[in-house]
C-alpha cells in the first residue's frame, strides 16, 4: 500500500456500507436568521452521530431547488 501510495476511494466505501453519513439541507437563503438557525441545529445534531452536513442555498430559485433535490436523491 505504501509503495503504490494507495488511498481508499471514499465513494466505494460508502457504496459498500450502503450509506454516506451525509445529511443534505436545501435552504433558500442563509442570510435569513431563521434558515441559519435551522442549519445550525441540524448540524449540531448531525455531529453527535458522526454525520456531516451538505448545505445548498438556492436563492429562492425553483430551478436550483429542483437541481439540489435531484442531486441529493442521486446521492452525489
């Protein structure tokens, strides 16, 4: 492993385990205090169980919201 500088492929690891330990959160704007508090609360709880947060801001654009949801659905 050292000779070839092997690094495990994290996508393969997630595939073999059947989960990514990621939580996707889609918000229209992080400038609004409400959404910031919601994201902070989710992130705090996620850390307790060793999950990571993926935050996507859509700027109130429906197209971006749909793209974000499709991306999360396909586990990217």
